[in-house]
């Protein structure tokens, strides 16, 4: 067993774990943060996407102990004070889902996309940047619309914050 | 996956000491090693996490070369102004590996140590004439890639950095598998003062290889038309459910022309 300690959604957590514990197992089974999903378990589908130290990664292909000392954000950490994150709201507004299984990973990957590429995203960029996430229901059209809206609103929120 | 001991050294000397155990494996980005362990195709007795060793990461211009630390992530190579300025083809290659989440974890050293026959970096290393620097020696790319998933690395030997000579022109074009984003065929073309080098990844039964006939033609005339009438024999190329050897041979010619055109 090894001792792991990290900050998850702003909360300091620590535990004794088997070194082979994957980050997604630690999040779901130890911390009971079940919003992060296991889809393919082979790092293809992106349903397990979370942010580690600000970068989107696939938590089924990362050891929990590798994140010792890191700051982790999961889908549960996006909403603030009961208000959905703009990217979450955009997925709701545009119905960017059907069964919803891939949605947490889609949203975490999309927030990372805006952080890297900025809020002005054309459709080709969105489709290309989502190559690490697979949806088996929607055909992606509403997901792409959702990301475009979410990106614009993240940009507008950042501008408003800067003006204050 | 099977159980293992976990080590997280903070110095290169510490990492090498931990790797003296013959069954220990270094853990870089883990984007291949962890899936392999999950499938129980690998069962190291210990993992030596390298992310805590600062001297293994970083990108620097060193005279006529760009030197990149083994633990440098693909995303950092893709976004590096140093790489973009000196070898834009290498930055573009790194930006096309896997997907954004994989690029945020995967590393240069991990890719070269694994030597997947469909990986992108081996093409760049061979075409650019890179030098793979380890804890104990410097290995020319020609001598480094020895076969399918095989390299010249000895047990316990660790890549510390890779030196990429800056070419006059270069480009990498790949035909990615739509599912995995691995290269079905990838062609890296580099024009240097000593001539043109063409390396092909994704295709060879023994991994990455150079194409002498393309290099001779392009050294005389660096234009796509120089490759007219030339082809690569299908012998020795992979056939699998994604593409047979004849199709791969055809793609090598097409992508080589596109790479020359892209290099300008």
C-alpha cells in the first residue's frame, strides 16, 4: 500500500491505496465521485476524462499514485454555488447528449479545449479537438453546437470577470 | 493488472538505482504501458515513476540541434516555440499523436523506448538523424531501432534526452487509423545539407525504415515529381485488417509526395 494525497474539486483527500489503483477507480470507488465514467477502459473513448493540474487526461490510463500532490477536477467540480458551468449549461441548452454516458468526459474535454484553444472555436476545430472522445448515440451534431456555445460563454464570462 | 511495487525517485541517480531490479520498468506517460499491464501482457514487479525527475524534461536549442528531454510530454513539444521555430514538422508531428488527453500524458522517451511500429516519433528520429542520449551513451537513430518493439536499449538503460539536428526543410504526413489515430502509414521527409532522408513508420514488419530510392531521387531534385515512377515493394510491409501490404506500399508513395510538397 502507498499513501496518496491530492486536491479533488478543491477538497484535500488522502488514502492508503494499492499502487495499481487507477485514478478513475480512486475517484469512483474511494471518493464516490461517480460522475467520471468508465467506458472502454482502453483509453479510446474519453468518458473518464478529468483534469489533472489543469490538463485533460484519461483517468483510466493514469495511476492514482501518479497524481500524488496534484490538483484534480472532475465533472462534479465544475458547477459553482449551485450554478452550472457554462459548458454544462450549453450541453443542456443544445441537448448535446442522448444516453448521457459520454457527457462528463465530453464536457471535461471541451473545457480543456477552450482553455487551450480559446473561446472562438469553429466547427472543424471542435470536431478535431474532440477526437479523444466517442459518443455512440448522437452523431455529434448537438455536441458540437454545445461546445461552440459553451466556449463563447466561457469567453464572455472571462471578459466580464476581467472588466470587474 | 498484477500488483507491483511503486517507486518515485526525484533524481536520475535514484531512478537508475531503482531500475537495477531486472523486473522493474520505468513509467513515463503510461499511455502504452498501463493499457499493456491492464491486459496482463506486461507484469513488471516494480514501476519507477519518472515524472519526479526534473532533469528528464525540457526543450532547448543547442547549436544546430533541438534537444528534448525524454519525459517531455507531446503537448509541450507541440506547443514549444523553440521546436516550432527550428523544426516545425516535429511540432506538428507531436500535435498529431493520439488525441489531446493522450498528448497531455505521453512522452517522447516513452514513445521511443516502446518503438511501436505505428508510432510517430520513430519516423522523425530516423529521418532527422536524431541521437538518442541515455544514462550511459549516445545512440544514432540508425542503430537504435532494431525491430518490432525492439531497440538498442540494454536492461536498465534509460533514455535521458534526444537531440534532433535541425534540417533545412522537413514535413511529416500520416494516414491515421480513424479509430486509434496510430499511423497506418506515416512518412517523414527531411532535407539536410547532407541530402534527403525519408523514413516510413506504421508499415514495416520490423518497424520504422528508410527508403533509399526516394532519398536518392529527392537529393537530386527535391520536388514531388522526382518520385514519379518510384515505388516501395510490398515485401516486408504489414498486412492487417486495416490495410494490406500493397495498399500500404501505395500509400507510402502518395504520402511521400505530399510530405515533399508540404516541406516546400
